[in-house]
C-alpha cells in the first residue's frame, strides 16, 4: 500500500534521516524500531505529510506522491494517531469520536449535530473492535490509557484510514494496557488495514509485526520480514546497537570529564 | 453495547503478551448508576442552589402580604434574573470555550447610550438604531476575538482593555453631547418605530388581576437566549467545537476544528448579547446613564461559574448559567423582600461563588480521576 524509497531529511547540518526504505502492505504490520533520536518521529512526520523528504520518494498504491500537508495524506487514507491522541479529556467518548467530523441532519438553520447517530455509531464501532466502554457518555479523561488509544484507533479506522501510523502507542502504558493496544493492532490488520507501528520496544513489536525496520541515528539497520529474523535477533540488533552507542558515548565523555576535573584539582 | 453481552472473536494470529481476558471488566469500577450520571450534569448544583435560595428567601420574606410566593415576587426577581441571564448564558458559552470577556458590563451600558444617541440626538428610526446597535456589538465582539486569537494574549487582559475604553467613552461621550449631564433621556418618545421597537424589546406581557403591570419582555428574551444556547451547545456541531476549543484547543485543531473561528464567534455572541441588554434597557426606560452596567461583568461570570462552567474552560452548561442568573436575581430581590440591608448582596455573592468553585473543582477532579 505504501512504500518509501531512499528517503532522507536534513535539518540544517543535521542528517535526521538518510536513505530509509520500507514497505507496508494492506493487512500487514510494519514495525519501525529505534531508540530515542533514531529518526522515528521524523519518519512519521514525512509519512503523514507534515513535511516532505529532501531525497527519495513515497509511493502510495504504486504511484509516487508528494504530500502538500497532513490533509492530503489523510485524504489518501493515511491516518496518524499521535501520542497525545487529539482527544479532549472532559468531553464524552462519542463527542470526541466525531469531533471535527460531526454527522448532521436537517438543513439551513435546522442543520444540527445528529447526536443519536453519533452515539449509536460510536457504540457500534467500539463494540466492533471489542472495546468495553461502559457508557459512551463518560468523559474520555476517565478512560485508561489503553482504552483511549483504542478509541483513537477505532476513530481513525472509522474515518476511512487505510494506513494507520501509530506513534509509540504502548510506551506510556503498563503491561496489561499495552496488551490491549497490541490486540487492536492485530484487529486492524485483520480488517485489511496497513499499520505502521512505531516503538522502541522489540517485545511489543515482534508478536504483532510482519516486517521490521530498525533505525539507528537516522540510518536503517535493515528491513526484515518476520521469517528472516527471530525475536532474539531483533532484540540483539536493537540492544547491541544501543549498548554500543552508550559505550561509545561513555568512552567519549567520561575520560574528558575526568581529565577536566583532574586539571582543575591540580590548578586549585 | 457492553462487552459482556457481545462475545467478540478473540485473536486469531500473533497472540500478544498477556492482556486481560476479553470481556473482563475492571472490578474496581462500579457501574454508573442513575444518581452518578445525574451528578455528572454540570447544572445540577445550580438547580439545587436555586431551590434552596428560593425557599430561603420565601422563609425570610418579611413583607406583610408575603409577596415572595406571589406573581409580584416572581416577576421582581425574574426580570432582574433576565438582565443577568441574557449575558450570563453567552458568557458561559465563552467560558466553556476557554475565554473570558470582561468588557460585557461596560458594553451593556455603552450600547444603551448608543441607542439614546442614535434615537434621541440623531433622530434615527428606532429599528435602524436597533440594527446599528446589534451590528456594533457584533463588530466589537469580532475585534475582541480577533485580537485574542491573533495575539495569543490572555482574553482576560484584552477584554479588560476594551472594557476601560468603553467605560471612558460612555462617560466622556455622554458628557460631551449632553453638556455635563451623565444621563441621556428621550424627551420625545414618538419618533419613527419607537412604539413597535419598544413592544418587542422593552414592554410587558401577561398582565392579570394578580399582576396588573404584567411581566417584562426581557424575561421572554432571557428564555429565548437560554433555549437557543442550550440547543446550540448540545445539538449542533458548533456546540461540540465550543467544548473542544475550551477543553484542548490543540487536540481540536488536530482533528480539524476551526479553533479561531469558534472563539471569535463566541466573543461576538457575548457582545451582541450586550447590545440586546442595551437595547432592552433603553427602550424600557427611554434613558441611558453612563457607568450603567459597570461591574456587572463579574455577576455574569459568577452566574456562569455557579451554573457549573469551569474557569479553565471545556466544561459547563448554558442552562446552568441561566440558573446562576436566577440565583443572583433571587438574592438581590430576596434581600429587599426580607427587609435586610442590600449591602449583604455582595457577601452573599462571595459565598455562593466560593461554594460553586469548590463544587466545580470536585467535579473536575472526578472527571479526570482515572487519567493516566
């Protein structure tokens, strides 16, 4: 459904992404893994049309596209669920569900928000995804983090998302809540939706992913199908890299810091 | 709709790490009963408060004929509540939308003076003056709103500035055209359209044996404004946007809500309502006094807060703001009926404001309790 070929992005002299390639098909989950600063959020912003890549191309259904803004990406069915979820905590679930795209009935001055339809559709969509919301009247603020993620995913799917980009949906959640979100990802995939799942946790990525792209400092460490890589290899790929980085960092910083301190001691 | 009754197909592939079994409810959550649900309604506190205040002043009523429970008593506080309520309701909507308007009190006075000038000094047709006054109100609201939206300054400060501008203009302007007097009166109330305009805005209705003077037309306008606002808030897209821009403007923007437009329209609502109050009060008395309405902006805000509107935006009720206005109207008239010194009004207002804010805070915490 979506393919990116060799995309790069520079911010001034910083090379945020270089030569990243990835694909995701309908009914597939592609996991983008990487530690902090690996370039995950830059990649999301390019895919959701916030800014264009400096190099490389994006293909949707095989055709090269250039997004003029997030709206254009959304019109092609690319829906991004950011970490803040774009939900208003004090508003009820059904009011949030249709916020900005409220169904209406009547005409002229009698055109009004079809609240019955909104309530009913919200209940039906959530039930269809197996989300237990006791009462669509309850404010979103009273939902747990996992439930809120689920509502946001259900909303994106309801509004015609063919590609869901999920930005760290499990990172702020406990084990059980993360499990709830992973189930939603699997459900979306079974509905034939393409999912890009961004995470730094290989334990969350491996069970649900079909393809894995590992990013590190703006470059790709490779794209693997599930058959090409085991969970342990994936973990090692990420961990090794993180450890190496940390080690290199320490080697860089620690002696320098010690040296400075030593100098100061002798001077004083 | 509950998951318990609708078995959903479990996972067919790639079983994720341990999650709760499908359909398992969190046993810590009690089902929301009817009582809890009605407690969630923001105007409930104001409704209970209104009943208590009504009964309280009925008991305290010291008039020889016990007028509080008669039409006379009702009319006296209802017309007072109408003047507060026509403003408190749109001020409440604006507060739900996350903004304040401190220019409202000054605007009610200034628009009354504008009416007096247009009709009394410039001899305009009364209906033309009414239209011009409403247009002026809408324009000022649009300016307030645009400045707030574009500058991103707190609306508290922007409208405080507007308030002082109009306060100065309504004193200075009247002194200028009126040779040193602060009251502008209509000496000849027979000009074009005055009779019919007064019938619509400044007259009375429903006179009967028990109340020969009838009820002021302002009461009908109060009901119309309240009903429209309730409908707007609960049954229109715009209503949904009002909650959203006050609750989380950023989230609202991300899902395509026109945040700036919504806020500007809300400011236009409060200032146009101020024009309505100015038009009504001028056509009722055929006179306007500078400094009229000054300080009332706080009554409107108090009414809205008592009615359950959250100071931080995103939550509240138009009906609640109307009930808040009724409480203030009852208090102001009730004190007179009880034969107390009316200075105690302010103390009373302070107490109910404090109580209302405490209750609102508890509601807010309740609504956010499970946030993680």
